[in-house]
């Protein structure tokens, strides 16, 4: 697969060239299907994801044309992020925090309850040490289950910036909790 050819095809897809889109699919679908299969681990799920990915490529091709990214890396990133979003969407919806506390308290003995509330207080203290927007992003990602893409839009930052925020915030939390 020639990188220049793939790049040219994506640029033509940005102009809504269906022939270029067909050729792009022929050249890259096996690689992207491999990415999907590796992440999702189910053939039918990977096939569905691949179809959705090419719909995204059709709609986002003009974004590639304006960037300096490698065409194959750009396509793989779209596939990877889409598959991760599909995995996150599989998770059961989160339980209301108040309901979860009632369930947790119902069967706990006093000692376990004291330990649990102490851990909660430590986590709250450490979350308080994070910048307000970073703490909100951590809660939204790891408690509410929002995707990085959703959070990047919500906080109006690039996707990689959001990933960096979350990674650094988790490292700070770990460091704080280990004290």
C-alpha cells in the first residue's frame, strides 16, 4: 500500500469522490479490520465496527486533508478510537451514586463501614488536590463512563490533551493515595 496513494485517495474522498472511496476501502479495509478484530475480539462486532469506521472516514476526510498526519496512522486512529468507544458502550449504565451507597451500607458491618468511609474521604481529599476541570474529567471518564472523545468536546480541548489530562490526573491520584 503506497502512502502517497492512500493520502491522495483520502483527499479525493474529502471531495466526495465515490471511486476514490471504493479504492481506499480496497487498500485499507483488511488492515483496519485487523485492528477492529484485535480490539473487539468478535468477528461480527469487528465487521459492524469496520462499516461504521468507513462512514466516519467519509464524513471526516476533509479533516485529514488539512493535517500533516500519516494517512494510515490517521485511519488506524479512527478505527482504534471507534472500537474503544464500542467497548465502553457495552458496559452497563452506571448506578446512581446514592442508590449505590444505600446498597453498600445495607450489608456492611460497622468496621467495614468505617474503613469504607475512610477510603472515600481519602479519595475525596486527593480529588480535591486536582484542578477543578481535571477532577470533573476524571469523574466523568471513570465514574460515569464517558469516552475521551465526549470529554474532549465537553471541555473544548483536543482529544490528545484530554488523554494527557486523564493520564496525569490518575498518576497524581495514585501518588496522593500512596501517602
